């Protein structure tokens, strides 16, 4: 019986095992504690037998992988009837299958619904692809150039940021403990009332007045506000550093891309153009500016430096430092730098040496702008400052208003400062930043009355009280400061009132230290604790934010109106040009200068194209005109007084050597330099027919004079020229008859010219002859009559001795004087000698001309060295030597001119033109006239209008 029961149990187990397909591991039989309900049936016949548990090893295989299953232990099974065959595992599986279909169906339906909703939302969103150009290209490609992994590593961790936040757990615990103590019936309240000491403390706590509670709450609120404000500033500082890192990340070529100008830079360029257009600040210019006005030493410059976050202005103790308006354009940038409008140098404001250099440069520009006899100037100095976190605006720092003119100032200094300040403030769109010194009595203020006159309604005025720390110490009643901030003490009105602290009065303080001092002061100040001042009315940071908002609001309201005004002005100027100069182009001063520059350069090039023959002819003629007198008077005449040819030649050689060593090279270089100037002037002043424009005459003359002034001849030219001239004069060998005839012709021309000049001198000495006296009804003076008688007497002496020497002896002078006295003519011996010089000179020249005619056929005798001949033509040889020296010298100078000096002159002309091009005052002085001024106005108005239109378009894009 035991065996039959075991066999039945085996069959049941195998059947159950084979029915579970695809199951790995142990058989499910080991999980079934009850095979069926009938196994535990109490009335089963076999229930009374005690069966031992059997361990039967079965090895069923899975239908999926045919792997043998692990051996399972057969549980104790009680056999009996089985009315219910439903297993709970099957029921769970069926429920799971139903759940699977539900989940699958829900996922499909939900996905379809989500896609349909997404499509509807997508159709509702406007298409922004057309405005993609607003964002610079490099933003879309930023991930290619910026390493965001390194950037995220540089960011503070979440733990560091969490440290900045308050500990909410502790705050919650404090509130719970406080509520526990205050809530009746709580454990804290029970413990609190448990002791006598707690009871007394509760009674004392209830006696605290409501006023003290309010004070404590206000103080706690103020501390919390300041705490979070410091946290916000710290986060802003970190944000600024991160933005700086992003802007500086240009190592992959971002800096090579041309970025668009910022709005504030575009607006500043418009103001600069307007300043150049009308230096006297035309009242038609109504574009907004932030005008900083205040009494002297009220802290205007310090406030401006705090807004710019750099000590950029020169400082002094009590003396006037701002001597001219300074326009400061603030904009945001990666580096804290400053730059002047007319300079390319950048001053690094993070370096103290650059700050000192910038302050020195501003002071130098201010002193240069002030004319002689004045203390202040109306000329505006334009400066741009860029840096991280700077508010975008344009400020104009004006000289401080004074009440008394001190020694060393011009008498009209006070009136000039008033006129400058009023000129800037009367602009209806100018924002007036009125600076008032809080450490002095309000009754001593001068600027507040002026501001109230310019802006009586206070619609564009912002009042700033400086040195509040000193005011709190010195003022007996703090409510007086409250009255100032609330606008009740002064008659002026304002948009807003601010209180700031700009340091402790030490010029060496840094901006960071001043900020810390300002925050510390207002944190501990009674003015905030007693609610006399509001938190948004203190610190220069809040002031700069308010001024920037007001500035851009004013810009948006007025810029289009100003653009329309300049459009109308442009139309009027264009109409005037068409009526007065219909056939001329609208060339402004710079364009006219470029046109004149091209003409001048063309003329200089033409100078290099002069033929060598023309150069040599001019040089030879000019050089002979310069030295002919010396040759005739100092060389030829003294040598001609000798008795033989040997003495003549010796005298000539000695005098030529002395002349060559000392004077001749220098004279030759002077002649060449003057010839170059004359030719250059001829090309510059030569009219070009109908194309000639007389508007360039003054400019061309100035360029010519300046170029000639700068030009210096080569110093080595004289040394080389001296050797050449000495060698040429030593040569006496005339090679052919042609050269002989040329020398004779040169000699005759020279002697005829000298004879003509001598006769002219004699005629001036003795007066007109009888023909002119009868024909022109002129007579002789008494001196001319005396000279005429003396001349006649001397001519008689020469006729008696044609070989008379060149000088009169004393006895001959006495004889002539006595002969004249015998005829009733009293004469001075000096007059006789003077007259003799001209009479003998004429006699000698006529005699030399006669001798020159005799030597025309003397070349044959010259070749034989005048042997067996009474004819001597040494004077012809002298003139041949002179003529040859002139030709060689002219050739040498011509080579030097064409090869060196013309090019150097051309270089000088280019340098002069470049210097003139950079000198605006020079161009305004040399290019003048109604035509030039009208073209200049047209150019400026067009430029202003175009820049305004570009600025307005960019402004609208930013608003969108």
C-alpha cells in the first residue's frame, strides 16, 4: 500500500512538472503548499495514515531552450477529492495580462493626444526665423568657440551657492520654538510655566510695548534687506566675472569677426558729430545728455567716477580742476578701459600707471583748450569708458559753479561758467544731475537756483546729495537731511532724490574701498534705521541705474523728432547748393584737399620730367648772372692792367683758385636751389585754363613755402663740386675753332652787357643829354651838372693817354679839380674819383670789345702760342675757361637735381601734405569761402541724419 501511494504521488508530480513549460530553475511544485483543497480533506480515507516526505528527483525540460531544470523537493501531499482546480498563481497571471493591455492602450492613446496637442501649440507660436539676424552670428556658433565644460568647472558648485542662502532649517526651528513657547497648551508652554522663573519671564515679555516690537521688526527687516542686498551684489559680481570670461573667450578667432556697434556707441558718435558741426553748442541740438552740474568741490567728479567705477579725473584740494566740459560715454565691455575720441590709445583702468597717465592726459587737454587770458573753455573733451557692469549713458561733466572770482582767474570766469552750464541745461531733453554738497549749509548752494530756473517743474532733474556721512555727523537735526531728500528744503523740484557717499576725502582711495565704505555707512546709518531715507534712494549703484533708465527713456521720446529736424535742414542746404553752384560737385573740405593734393603731386611729377637741356640752360645763365660781376671786377679788370701775358695769366690763375676755394661752389649750390624753387613755383602757380580752381591757390602756396623751408641741399655737394670746378678752370687748351668762336661770342656778349650797364649808370650820374632835354622837357640837377663837367674833363684826360691805368694819381685829381674851379665848378675829390671809375670802365670795355674783334682770327696764333705775333688773346682764353666751367657746373648740378634733389623735394611735399591733412585748423585756414562752408554743412547734416536713422532702427530692434 505504501508503494501504491508513492507511485500515485509520483504520477501527479510528473504531470504538474510537465505542464509548466518554459520555466527555469526549481519546479513550481516547491512553491505550492497546497496541491488542492481535497488534500486537506479531513474525511479522506487515507488521511489517517502518516506519510513521510519523499524526495523525488525529476528532470523536466523547457520547451524554449530544452535545458534541464533544477531538482525540486516534493512537498508533503495529501490525496483526496478535488472539487476546485483554480490556482491563485493563474489568477494573478490573468490579471497581469489584462493590465498589460490596459497600459498599452493608454500609451497609444496618450501619445496620439500629446502629438495632436503639440501640433496645435506649434501652429499658435509665431515664426521667428525672420528675426534670426538680430542675434549676432557668433552666438549660434558659440559652442564651437567656447569650452562650456571648462566654464562649468569655473562656476561655483551648488554647495557654494547654497552657503550664500540663509539656513531655512534653523529659521524654521526658531519659528517653531517661538510658536511653541507662545502657543498655549504646548509642551514648551507647559515647561515654561513649570518653573517660577519662566513665569516671571513671561510676565516681563508681555510688558514689552508695541512700539518696541515695531522697532525690532523694522531693524530685523532692514538687516535682512541689507543681507540679501549684499548677497545680490555678490551674485552680480560673480555674474560679471562670468560674462567677462565669456567675452574674453576669443582664442579661436571670435575677435577677428566684426561685431556690431552697441547702441550707446552709436549714440555717442552722433553727439560727437554734432559737437564738430557746431562747437558753440547750437540750441537746435536737442538730443538727450546727462548734464552733471554743481557747486565747486560739491563732489560732481567723484559721483561721475563712482558711476564709471574708476578714478579717471584729475583731482585737487579746493582748486578748480574741471576747466572744460568732459563728455563721458559709458558702455559695457569685457575690459575696463578708456579711450579718447581722437586717439587710438587704450588706458587700462585696472592699472594704476594707466590711470595716472589718463588723468595727466585729461589735465593737459584741458589746459590746451583754455586760451590765453581765460580760466575755462567751451571746448568739449570726448572720452569713452567701457567695462563690465557699467550702465549705458552719456554724461557731461561741467566746471563747478563758483560764487567769487579769486586771484589767478580771469575776470569773466564766473559768467563763463554760468553761460556754459545754462547752454547745456537749456536743452529741453537734457537730464540735469544736480549735485549738492551735504556737508555744507543748504543756504550756500548756488546751483539749485540755476537748476530751478532751467527746469522749474523738475521733469528732467535728478537731485543728488553727496557727503552724507559728513552731513550726519555735522548736522544737529537729521530731519534736515530728510527734508532735503524729500525736496522740501530747496525751491527746486526733481524726478528723484538720492543720497550717496563718495569716500572719506582721500584721493588715494580705490573705487572698491569707497563702495565698501558706502555700504557700511548706510548699513549702520540712523537715516535708514529711522526710515528717513528709503533703501532705493541710497548708494551710487541705485543712482546710476535710475539715471540710465531716465536717459534711455528720454532718448526714445526725442530722437525721432530730432531726426526730422535734421532732415528739414538737409533739404534747405541742398536747395541752396543747387541754386548757387549748379554745375559743381558737393565737395567738402577734406574732399577738396584730396583733389588739391592730387594736383600738387602731379605738378611735382611734372618737375621730374623737365628736360636736361632746359635745366642746364637755366642753371648756366643764372649762375653766370650771379658771378659775372665778380669775374669782371675782381678777376678780368685787375689782370688786364698787367703789361705782359705772363703776368696776366698768373694773376688770373691765382684769383680763380681763390674764388673756387671760397665762393664759387657755394654760389653754384645757391643758384641750383633757387632754380629748383623757381621751377617748382612755376608749375604750382601755372594756370590750367578752365580747369583752374582758384580755391586751391592759398593751399598750393602754403605747401610750396613749407616744402622749400624743409628742404636742405646735400652738404657733400659743395665738396665734390669744388673739385670739378677747379679741374675745369685749370684747363687752357682750346681744341677747335668752334670753341674759340664760342668763347669770343661769350666775351662780346658779356662786354656789351657790361658796357650797356655802365652807360646807364653814367647817364643817371650826369642827367639827360640835350636831345632828351629838348624832347621831354627835363633838365639836370646841380649835382648832375657838376658830374657832367667832371666827366668831360676826365674824358679829355683819357683821350690824351688811352693807355692810362685804372686809378688816378693824386696830382691828376688836383689838376682836374683846379681845371673845374677855373670854369667856376667847385668839386669834391671823392666825386672826381667816383666819376673816374665809371668813365674809365666804359673806356676799358670799348677797348676790350675792339680787341675781341681782332682776336676773331687769332685761333691760328693761339695754336702757335702767339709766337712771332704781336696779337695776344689771353682774355679770350680766360672767357673760354669761365664758359667751360659754367657748362660743367651746370651739368653737374642738373644731375644732382634730377637724381637726388627733385626726389627729396617730392618727398617733402608728400610729408607736408600728410601733415596738412591731419591738421584740421590748417585746412580750415587754407580752404575757405562760402562754397566750402556750405559743402561742409551739407556733409555734417547728412552724416548726422544717417547716423540718427541707423540708431533709431537699432533702437527699435532692441525694443522688439
